[in-house]
C-alpha cells in the first residue's frame, strides 16, 4: 500500500496501528525458553488473546493464501533467539 493510500485509509478509519511491543515483551520473557509447541500455544492463548481482531485478520489473510497461521507462527517464533528480551 502506498503512503497516500495508507493515509486515506486511516482517515476513513479502515486501518489502525497497534503497538503491541510491551505485551509481546511480557509474553516472550515467559515463553522464550519453552518448546516451540508451547511458544505457539502461549502466543495464541496469552498474547493474541489481547488482540482478537488482529488474530482473526491474520488467520483470514493467511487462509486466503492457502497458508495455515499455525505454520507461520511456528516459523516466526522459531527464528527469534531466546536471548532476545
């Protein structure tokens, strides 16, 4: 999306920027040394629980592309080093 299109959509109330850094930091401090399966479970159960509309959009968008959100979450979370906090 071009900057102009983004600005227009913001004026129409179609987009909202969410700062989830603090919530992700809390989640990651707890989950970083867990198994990948547990990281994904906690990501969904604790972190994304706070952002149900964002989660629904992620699932929908990945689904439209024929991609399982769970596989994406595993791929992303497996790439974050445990030392990041």
